[in-house]
C-alpha cells in the first residue's frame, strides 16, 4: 500500500509542475521600453505584436493595406507596435486617413468615388461604421430593392433562402408534422361528404 501512495503523490507533483509550466508559457513577456497597449485610430491595439499584424485590428484595414501603410509611413513592418513613439503613431494615423497622399494606389481604398462628394477616400473605424449605416438608411429611405431587403432582415446579395436565414416558429420537421395533422382533420370531413353524396343518389 505504501508504494501506491508514493506513486499517487508523484503523479500529483508532476501535474502541479505541468500546470506551473503552462502558466509560465501563457504569461506575456514584458519587455522594457515597449507599451502593452497602444491607441491607433480610436482602437486599442496590442503593443507586443508586430506592426503589420497589429494594424489588422483596425476596422477598414485589410492585409494588403496593413503591409503598405508602414512602408508609406517610412517604418519597418516587423517592428513591435509598442516600441513606436507618439510622432510615428501620428504619422501612421495620417497615412491611414490620406493614403493617396502617401503613394498608396487608388484601388486599395474602401470608398472610391463617394456618392455624395465624388472623391476617393479611405474610411477607418468609426467613420466607416457611420458611412455604412448612413448608406443603408439612404437605401431604406428611397425604397430600393436592397433597402427593402435590409429592412425586412433578409439577405441582400442574392443568397438562396430555402435553407438559410430561416426565422420563425415552424422549421424543418415540425412543418411536415403540422401538414399531417391538417390532412388528418380534413380526411374525416371528406369521407362524410362522400357518404352524403351516395345517400342522396
């Protein structure tokens, strides 16, 4: 019996060591001179990530823009975001707001030939959310097809609705059951009507 207890204790000790190792593994390394959280374009980004991958956290910036913005700002895309100073972050934000001015091509912008002004713009974070909302509201106001689909909560881009986007109480098998119940209710009435006809003849 004494041997079994020792084995049990060893297992418990090994498990504790494993848990401690996991905790150490998942703890973030704090590097001196690097900020943990950096605010860029109204968004809090992780300062321990590389510049290129951390920029993806900003709404309105995709992979290609995240690759090109640091180059346009004159920064290394492999540098940690937390190591940048305030001037460099301001420069990044400026490039995000006016990419054409810094040599980023027109096809990378997300608001080309804006309907109201006709200008080429690139919108980021809250500006992008507001413009999308206002576009949807305008479509609903003029009662175009897309606006009506938005209003009724149905897919706008031509997806099929037979299986997806199904909302309501009766879905799938329950519909079949209801049809059977309705058929059973109708069946006795039909037989009664047939018997009455035969009797009348």
